[in-house]
């Protein structure tokens, strides 16, 4: 009798252990437990459909993760012709400006006319670093909206400034602090008329145009400028400047006046 009781207890322990192991397997091996077998007290399991995990593409040649650069983001076919015209190659420039490869920029950041109620006067530039948009106020509740690249965390700024000067194919004079942070930049520098810098041209990071932002009589050292890296539009990548697609910065350059007000909204980093 004692032997039978011990055997029964052992069977219960073993069965419980097996059941527990099966229950763990439900989680560990993604099996779906479909109730319990009354005879063995073990879970009845059926294979669960494998989890569908989207593959993460490797970084592209520029080191960015995300959508492969040879796959164009979703773009309204009705607008593709319009954007092809807006971002065609630009003639009559001292340096070539190739057509924008639309696959390099999220369609949300392409230029468009939008509703934009504001108390700011027409001709004002409003920059929203959080949404990565620049608005050129036209009045009547409308604005031209451009996608921009903005300062990465720690380099953003906000406030009001004016456009003190505008230049085509500007020379670039990086601040001393930047050269100290990135000494490798020195190999691209030379002695220009205003100091150590890089002459304007197709490799210059300021791109085809630049607008210089001042507060009162002081240069903020921040610029609105073009870029030779259009795939960075919509990102927080710069040292505080506002970068634009070259075709967009040329368009804004034609519209905005020297002395125009520039409002940079506060950026809520997440």
C-alpha cells in the first residue's frame, strides 16, 4: 500500500513537472496551448504561426539605416510629374545642380503650398525644428512649406533673427569650435579672403545658397543653406544650421528679402 502511494505521488510530481515544462515550451517555442489533456494532464499544443518580423535593411553607403535608397518612398503618382519638374536639374549656375533623386527624400518633406494660419506678416520665415519644416509666409492663411534638416540634440536653438545677408555658392568658414570637435575637416580647408575655410562649389556643405541669420548687430553663426546631402532632409543632423534641398533653397532665396524676420520655434526633443 505504501509503495502504491509513493508511486502515485511520484507520478503526480513527474506529471506536474512535464506539464510545467510543456507550459514553458508554449512560451519558449511559441506553441499555442489549447487546453489540457484529461488523461495525462499535459497541455494540448498546436504550432503557433511564427511571428512576422520585418527585416531591418543594412545601412546604406552613407551609413543610414532605414528604407533602402534604391526603393522610392510612396509618392502620389499624380504629383510625381510635378515634383520631377520642381526638382529637375538647374541650368545657368556656375556649378552643376543635378536633378533630385526623389527616392532620397521622404515625400512629406518635398515643397508644397499649404494652409498656415499665423499672425506673422507675409515674407516672414518660420522654422519648426520639431517637425523639420520651414514656412515662407505668404498671407491669406497660406505658406510655402519646405522640408529641412535641423540641428541635432544639443545644437538646436530658438528665437527671432533677421536675414542679414544672402550669398550664392557661399564660402564656408566653420567655427573654431567645430574644427576642434572635428579636426579631420582641416584637410578640406584652405586660406580664403576671410580666413580658414572652403571655397563655394559643388562639394561645399552650404550648397548653392546661404542666408545669414543675425540678432541685432550680432551674427548668430547659424545659416539657412543648401546641402550636398539631400537624404539628410527631415533629420536632426546639423550643428544648428537649417539645411535645405538645393532646388528649395534657390526657390526660397528668390522669395525672401534681406532684413526679413526669421522665427525659430522651440524644439521639443523626444
